[in-house]
């Protein structure tokens, strides 16, 4: 199989990584040769391609599939890919980044183009305008509105400053910021200068659009947004490794050969830090960087960004988590470095990395959530390179993850008291597919936090829905007292032994309860099948009529049992099911009180 992948974006690089892990040959097409690219099974081709050129390439190279992972605003390219696919009768799929939901609010104003926004700004005669659209649009804005009082937020790169200077913008009107800096400086500017309006692109979470919208609504300042252009129709739209694999299996019958291993966010940050310190010390930019992991293995990654500013260096990689269901797979993780006068390595807040607010994580409160081992990894690489250069200075380390604020909400971080982003984690530096070890490490941190914050009564549950119901049952307990075991009931109950916890209340939905009652402390569907014989035996023990017993053999989903038997404490079937669950759990419970609650989807509890 051969694929033509249009990239030049974080999503494009991530897709190439996924195809490499699947061992699929592909061509990676970008408009320019800028940026690093290296792939085991991919070959880069550079230069803009017309519809005809795409068609010819597909026929000559026997392409089977087109993948559009180009920038959302590359409107001409999107339609060229679609038109070419139609002409040569090939399927085309879109790799789509998560979009910030559009809101209906008087302060958020969407326009289809930049000229449309500028025309509206001229008619409204705003006296102070802040442009957040990026440096490439700066010359256009300044040419159309040369006399307007506009401040431009640009990144602290030589190329950006040159564009602004060549366009004739006064230095006083440039807000020069570090890459991946949050909206704090923008908020301060809004208040200090009394800005009357802002303009930006519908750039998504990585462009901090959600934060810009929050500022506009908070201060009641109009935010003009250049809307993303409409996309053509695609055969399918994917967003991650899993959906790509599913599409390839359904459309082409491709089966996964073996699960791929990946690398932790800590490894990514350490590699980015090593590359950045080399730049800061005057070395030439490299396309790749490598570090030695704890097990002696070498991890080498291609650098996604590799930039030197006036007084800082910034490098990043695109994280490859392998086949582990990790929310950060395919996201950019980077490090920005600056010298400091403190003669120490100091970790400072970076965009998308959370801030620690509770004790028990081994990180001081108020500092960025870069875990102890990744901190050691990063510090080791920095010290080693500085020693090679005979250089002794302090350095500020800012780890950033552009999508981190959004992704952090999908992790355990809110329960751990980490706000505003993800954590930079890792112990071995590697990620094993579907790693129980990684999951239980997260659970372990939650247990420590709960106990250190005086929670002796812990409530464990399988997920968000059951947790909501249990919080209603135990309103006196705080957020830290509620832990989720997922499918790993046995590991959770074992971990609580000698933890300082005195009482454990466990909630379990019917679907997992039927597996647990049969003796399975790991209830994942890949390990446990729905045991009709066991459930029919339970019904027989309760002396139900044979006709009802046989109906159990026909059910396909556990919740159908709630249609056969009344879900209440006096129903013999559910009484016995609960009793069996408790007996299985008591095999591993030790040193703390234990109770179990059987629950259904409506929140009823037995």
C-alpha cells in the first residue's frame, strides 16, 4: 500500500509517525523544504502541487490513498487534493485538529476573510486595535490601515522582527513575546493601553483561540475572528492513531502487525532541552537529537521546531506514544531556555503545562507540573552539554505543550490538584502499549494526595458516571476522596493496603459487576467475555423459573438483566450478584473496612 500525505503541520508529522508504526510506505508532501523530516517508511517531496500534478503523481506512484493533514487555512490545497482524488478515483481522508467550538456572543465576531474584518474595523473607527493574527498578516494589515493605531503581537524571532520592520511598523507598536507564551501579557496590555478591539484567526487550541475568546468576553472587547474556510467532502475524518487504524482496516483490510512502543513526555522534553541548550551555546541547528534512557537504550527523535531567538532557544518534538491510549500522542512538546542570574536550573511555567496546587506530588506548590524524574533527565542533559562547552550559568527551563490546557482536562490532573494543563511524566522514558503500570502510577499519586489531605475514607468507582452518583451519596467527602479504578479493580484494592486509608466504599455498574462476580478482578473486555453460564447459574440458585433462566442466555448486554429483574435491594438476583462481587474483592482487601454498592445507569444504588 502507498499513501500520499499532505503535511507541513503537527498533525502531518504525527500521521507520518503513525504510518511508520504501521510500516506503511508513504510520501510526505510539503510546500517548502523548511522544517525537519525523517521517516522509516516515508519520503519527503517538496513544492506546491496543482490538481494535474497530484493526479500524475498518484498514477505514476500507484497511490492507494490520499491524506489531507495540511493547515486548516490552506484552502486552495484542500480543494486541489479533493479534486485530484475525484479525477483519479481515490479515497481521501482528513486529519483534523480539535476545533474550538464556535460561540454565539456579542463580543465574538466571525468573518470569512481578513479584508472583511479590516473593512469593518475602518467603519467602526476603533482608536486602539490589537492584532493577534500572526506576523504573516502584518504587512497586509499595515498596508490597508497604515494610519490606524494598531499593536501587533509577534514572536521573538529575527525573521518576525524583520517582517515587521520591512512593513514599516513602529517598534513601539510591537508586542514581542516568547513562543507558546500564554495570554498573560496580552491581558496586561489590554488593561494598560485600554485596547478597544482584537483580531485573530480561528486557529484552534494550539493558537490559544479559547483563551483569546475568554479575554474578549471577560473585558467586553470585540474579538474579530477570521473563520476557517469550509473544507471539501472527505471519505472520512480522523483525529488520532486509533481512528486511522480503524479506517485502514475497514477500507483496505489492513491488520495491525504488532503493538508499537512509544516515549514519555519526559523523554520528549529532555530531548528538546538538549537540542535547545546546544543552540543557546552557539552550536548549529540539528535535525535530530538523542538521549540515553535509564535502561541504557538510546532514544533519538526528529526535531519539529529548532529556533534561536535574541536571548532564548526553543526546540520541540512531536510525541509518539506508540499504541498506548495516551491523550498526548501526536502533540507537540517543547522546551524554551533562557539564561538566568541565579546560577541554577530553574523550572518556570510554560504554556499547556499545569501548575501544582497540592502537596504530595514531590513538586513544590506553584511550580510547573514537570515530575521529579523528567526534571532530573532534563537537568542531566543541560549540565552535560554545558560542561562540554566549559560553561557555567543558570538556566530557566520552560516546558510547553500547545494543546496542554485542553488535554489536561482529560487526564487525572484535576484530581491531583494540577491546574491549567498536563504533567510532564515518565520513569523509564518509554511507554508500553496499554500500560497498566502507567495507569497505576497515576492512581498511586491520587492515593497519596488523598491521604496527605486527611481523607481516610476513599470511594472507588469505574468512571465519570458512577462517580457522579457516588458523590451524591457521599456529599461530605471532598474531590480527592474519589478515585477511578477503570478496569483494574484488583490492583486498586491491593494498592490501598497500608496506604493509611481506613475505609473503602466501592461503586460498580452492572456491566462490570457481572464480570467481577465471576471472579475477574480485571474487567477489561479484551480479557473477559460475557459469561452467560455463570449468570444462569446465579438465577438457578435464586430458584427463578426455568423460562426466566433461559432468557439470560439470550441477553447481549449486561444492562438487559435490569429488564429481566427489578433493580432493587430486595431482588434475589441482584442480592446474590452483589454478594459474589464482595466475596471476590475480599480476596485482596486487607487492613481497611470495605463496602460495595451495585449501581445502574439511572443512578439507582443497591
